[in-house]
């Protein structure tokens, strides 16, 4: 099926975005020659037409299908906002916004995590907390703006928060590594600063959720009674797991 055949199915200006729409829009943007070898597309969505176009449209009427793109074209704090016609395969508008940062991109978040795990300063901070395996630390990059710190100027920064997972199936948020933050330039995969406010003991309990770990829980039981003379004692069952207990289904 050709791209033209696929677009023929879009019979309304507000019809949902299709995979073909995205493919064509990205091809048109790259064909301008204004982008680096591997740009990142932070957003691709429908450029909403004016209300009169929508109100006057009837099935079968031709219309110009346009998409809005937000493009990250390098490591600096800037983005490109473009509007592309997938009907005509043409650029309708193209604007470079300096000092503007996109939403957090998964690819850049992964870069930040890798950069921190390879950082000797990060490894040393974890070692002071008794953590020697960096893979046991879940890292959550959070996007942040610039607050006047010199090394943040013109960069796309994430502040990374760590959580300890003794087992890959653990819920990391049960055991935050307090007092430790990593500042990473996501565009350049560069660790800018490790802020360590001092060692805080990790929460002692684990939030293990896998069958492999919960199967080690020991069953416990008790009997409860009611104040009513007609009520019979009824068993109550639960589990105890390394000092934690809870009801069982």
C-alpha cells in the first residue's frame, strides 16, 4: 500500500494521527537539509485547522493535512517548531526557539542513567552507603530548568534521584537513597555534579512483589472471636515476610 493510499483513509481534518502521517512528516523535515544526522522528534501531532474548515467539511472534500513537529536538533537548549503538510509534502512553517527545552525524552533519560552509572563520583557516593553494584540502583531522571548555576546555562539538565532495589523485581520507591542527587546534561551525556548531603540509612524493609520472593513468606494464622454469644470463632490467615506481615487472599 502506498503512502497516498493510506492517507486516502483520512477523511476528516480532525481524524486521528496515522503512522503514515508521522512517517511522511519526518521525511519532509529531514529533506530540508536543516537537521543534524540523527535529530530527535519530541512531538508529532495534528496541526488543528481553523473552525470554519472543520464546520464546512463534508466527506470526500479534499483538505490539507498538516502536522506540528517539535524537533531537538542538537545538545543545546533549543528546539525547532515546524508545521508540515503531509498532503503536499511541504514545510508550511519553521521556527527555531532558542533557550527552549523539550519534554523529557526517553532516549535522553537512558543516556543520563548510563552516564551516572559510569561516573566514579557516583559510584563512590553509593559505596559510602554500602552499595557496590550500581545495577541495583534505580535512577529516575527528572527534567529541570536552569537556576542560575553556571554549568547549567544553555543545557538540557536532568536531576537524577536514586532508589535501591535489592532484587530487580523490587519496588524501588520503597527504598529511596536519600541525600544523593546527580545532575546530568542529557544532550551531551555529561555528569555535571554529584550532590551528596550525607549518608542516610536505607529503609530496612523490601517491597518484593515477585512470586519468587513472596513464595518465601511463611503462613501465619490466628483465631478471632466476636462479642456476640451466637458467633463462632473464625480463622484469620496471613503471611509474614522478613518482618513484614499482611492479609492473604
